[in-house]
C-alpha cells in the first residue's frame, strides 16, 4: 500500500488525508484494494459510529479511491474489495436518524454505490454487485433504496438474467415502497424468466383498481417519457402474447400507488 495511504489509514490521520488528492491516480492504483480492506477494518470497529475523526478519514479515503478507480478504469480489478466493503455496511444500522441524517455506514454505502453500479454494462462487476445490491432494498433507508432501484433498472436493461434469481425481493419492493414502483417495474419486466410465477401469486391478493392519478402523476410522466418509454419498446417483443399478465401487473401497481 502507498505510504501515504498507510499513514492516513494506519494512524487515522485526518490532517494528512487531503494530501491523497495531490497524488496521481496511476501512482496509487495498485494500493486501492489494500486500502479498501483497511477501511473495512476501521468502519467495522465498535466505536466507528461515534468517532467523527475516523468517519472523516474514511469518507475522504473512499472519495479518493472511487475517483482513482473511475479515472484508471480499474473497477474490475478492485470490484471484489469494493463490494466487500459495501457488503459490510449491511451488518450495521442504515436507517436515518430522527433528523433524516444518514448513519455513518449508510454514507459509505451511498458513496460506493455509484462507483459500482455505474458499471452496469460490465457483467463481471454486476455478477458480484447485484446479490449485495438487492439486500439494500429492505434496510429502511428510502433514499438509498430509491437510488439503488434506479441503478438496478439500468442493469436489468443490459443484463436481465443477472436479476432473475432476485425477482422475489424486487417484487416485494414494488409492493412495499410505492415511491420506487416504476423503476422496480422495469427490473421486473426485464427479469421475465420468473414473471408469470409471481404474477400468479400476486393475482390472488391485489384487486384490480383503476386510478386516474396513476396515469397523470408526475412520476409516471417522467418515467414514461424517459426510461419506461425505452424499455417498453424492447419488452413488447417478449410480452406481445402476455397482455393479460401485463395488465394485471399494471393494475397491481395502480392499487399500491393510490
């Protein structure tokens, strides 16, 4: 590991953490995996959630690491360590406090999320990330969950089969968190391998309810003009014989969006 990373992380020296940005990305690229593993140790300590110095050091180091990964395009090389740190956040409280402030580990998860999931077009990275990503959907952090669903919808368009094994979790998110329903619907549509199975399960519990608000809501208009419009064209070919099933899912969505 680069000596400056060793100093900053080993001694948790906040005064020197900013110096990491004076180094060239190529100079520290070989140290990123080891630095991520050290950050995982620090963030897993029993006093991390109350230690402002350690939190600041970790935040600065993660920003420097993710920047270097993007600039050197080395995500595949460091994905395992990055996802490992991401996964460790699930062992801690992610629910916002009464002031809607993210917990220290929710901040780490959020900072790492974009670095990982912006690479939705890289199957090796997504194969590592998606099993962890779906776990964040039920951890009580709406903002984190909303952003996660947006990234997963992009991953579904590119490589839907990676999400097929997680359709159960995704469908539950559709039904429980109405604010993310449209993005998660895209994931479900793309993961059509398990589509009919879950529609059959839902058909007995979700009444058909028409809602003018659903079709005229700002959220629907945004998605219809954006990603939903794009995915609609691509999914029509797969679902042209499934009009009843598609209508049923839409009606379920209408009901839960009331």
